[in-house]
C-alpha cells in the first residue's frame, strides 16, 4: 500500500510538471491567436541604426521597424513595437512578451535549439569595400594596398588571417575613425560591416564604398518560438512575396543604400 501511495504521488507530481512545462508553450501566440487578438507584438532594436533607432519625433524607425510593419499589414492586424537589447530579445520571446523578434537577429546552432527562424529578410555581413575605380575582387588583390579597419572588430580578426603580407593595414579605435580615414583618402580600402558602409554612403562622398568581396556573412532572420508552423509559414510567405515584388529591396535601398543581395 505505501508503495502504491508513493507511486501515486510521483505520478501526480509528474502530471503537474507536464502542465507547468506545457503552460508557457500554450501561452505562446500562434497565427490564429495573433489574428484573433488583432495585434502583432514585435521586439525591435532601439539603438542600432539603420536597423532600429528612435527618430527626432521619438518614434521607432529603421529597417527592422519597416519589416515589422509590413508583416503586421499583411496579417491584417495592428502593430505593437517593444524596444529590446541584444541580451533580452530572445527572453522576451520565450516569456510571451512578444510574438516575433525582428532585431537584426542572426542564426546560430545555440539559438536554433531554443527558437525558430524565418527565411532571411536582411543582409548583414562584413566585407571589403572600395570605390568603383579600385580593382579588388579577392583578398589577393589587396596586395600593395592600404586597408582601413576598426581595431578588434570581427572583420579585423578575420582579415588578419588572410591578408597578403605586403598590404598595409591601418587600424582605428572605432567605426567613426575608419569612416573618416576612408572619406579623407588615408586608406584606399576599408574592411567593415555593411551597416558602416551604409553610414559612409549616407554622407554622399565623391567616392562611395562598394562591396568588393565578403569576409563573413550573417544575414538577419525573424525569430519566433518553437512549434509554430502556421506562424512560420505565414512569415516566410510574406518575406518571399516582399522579395519578389520589390518591397524588401525598397526597404534595403531606404536604410542600407544598396540593393538586396540576389542570393539572400
């Protein structure tokens, strides 16, 4: 009898644990829940232009904000934007504070264990940039050239592994220093991110930094909770249609000052 009682108690605790584990999942909004509610809740960046920042009128603006609004529009619901940081964007999703994360989110194996991802919607990469008249298409072409890079950045670490020995590398303490070096002609080439290149182009210089080759590619994806097949399929459908009809390219032109890569 005591054994049976003990087994019954264990079973009861197991059932309670199953309910507690299942509760957060059931609370997570699938597509039907979002449309019924009439509002799409999206985590967006607030201090990472041009993907997300606060405008002069104190409203969120940027690439990710435009994509969030596009998805809400296509779902036929209102948009509710929640500013997040890199550290709390996934926890906000897992605790049901938001339905989607559209915050320059890259995909990696650790993240794929806990959340799902849409197809890529925005380019995010590190590359080598130079004016149109500088003949560079591969790392060997940097031989004899002066390259500017931000000290300690991903592109600095990656480029150091492969750059020819006779190339001159000038390292600057921050992106502003790298930008100034390019604009003033101190360097012929810069190794940087596409976001920084967009910031240079924004200044409308006489020589614009054009992508010559990639160093590391890490595009942006929409993040969502696991086991939401209808929501994932719909978001993927909206992104695919926006790529096909030119809407996503217009967003890229608006915020990154360049066309969407054809292989995105």
